[in-house]
């Protein structure tokens, strides 16, 4: 039986030759079966990954200017300024904020270079006057009110504030200070008053300077008192004329730059006619007047002649 089993089994496969063994080791196993190659996923090549990086960076770079604020491109640190700093400019005093870092005052170099040389700065629209071109007040920053205490800027009101054009105000001293008598001018606020009697209209009302019933706006030069200090004495306010309120909105009077009145003598005038003035000695002195003889008064260096 053992012999029959050996005879029924197939003969053993002969070993491969030397060349066949060498070719089998160099060839990959999956290459034997061509059906396994399409089933495997494709291996990513390094070239597409390398080229995708500059594409991503180039896409992010042009998107940056669209998302940034244009003020940052102009190097302006304060967006409330009426001007913008140019690109590449940097001020060491204010750091492109328009106001000095050490004291908070306006940087005159930046304002004068980029704005005030062609524009007038008027940030407060409620003022009754406008600031001219190339002017900047360091005390109030052209707002009409000082930065340190919030009070009205007297210098700006005196230079640019409107003036009252009337003279129907009589200031009279009283026990309670100076009072003004109104003679029906301006547009005072409506006040409750008794109707006129049969004898005629009511007498004028006396109010203190700066009273809201006078109408208008509060004077920023005297701040409603009607008086200003002039050296060692008080004088009427040149803006409101002592009323304490400004009723007109006209411009301030222009300075008088003309020549003053001249005297009777004018250069190049003709000389007086002959005979207009009497010659010397025409009128003798009256009798009894003091008439010293010649040589009565001598100077210290002169001596009388010696007589023998």
C-alpha cells in the first residue's frame, strides 16, 4: 500500500534554476498578480504637496490689505483727527496722535503741516464765531472752553467773539452791584408780568448782568459779570458792553489801522505871511518893570573888566 501511495502522488517539482531564482527575488511579489495593483490606493507624490505651500501663502498675502483698516496704512494713531498722516511719517513728540505725549497739548508741527496751513479748525459748532485759517489756541484747542477747567477761553472770545451793537443800556450802581436797565431791545425770554395799567406801560425792568431774561448767549469774555479787569481797575466788557450776554451774532469790529488825526502843522505847509508876527523889540516893557543893565548877570567863567 505504501508503494501504491507513492506511485499515485505527483512527482515533486524540480527546483528552479539559478537565473529563475535571481529574477524572482528582484521582482516584487505584488507584481506577480496584476489584479492587486488597481485595488491599492495611489501613493501621494511629494511634488504636489511642495507646490501647495506657496499657493497657500500667496493666497493669504493679498487678503491682508482688504481686512486691515486704511488708517493703519497711513500711520495715523488717532482716528478722530481731521487729517491723516502720510505713509512712512512718524512724529517723535506725539507718536502720530496729534497731541504731545508729555503734556497733552496739540503738536503744532503736525497740525500746521498737514491741516492748518489750508484749513480752519472749528470742532465746536455751537460757538457764535469761527476760527480763521492757521490759528490754533493751545489753551482750548479751538473749542472755546479751556481744557484744564472747562471754563470759557477769554482770549478767544475777545479776539473772535461777536459784539453787541446797541447802546440802550444804562448801568447804575446799587446796593447789590451793577444793574442794567432794559429799554426794549433784544429778544428777552417771555416772563410773567402784570398787564399794563390804565396809566401806561410798566416801567423798565432792572436785572443783573448775565440774566437769562436778556436773551442771547452768555458772554465768554466776562462770563456773565459784565466787567473785566484792566490793570488795577474794573471796566466794562468789550464784547458785551457790560450786559453779560451777547445778543448779536455779528463779527467783531475790524482793527483801525489808519493814521490818527494830525495837528495844525503839516509837512510842506507854506510859511506865514510877512507881518504876521511882530519883530523883536516892537513892544517896549511897561514902566517899573525889572530891566537889568547889560552885564548884570555873568557866567562863572566871565570876569568884569579891571578899571583903574
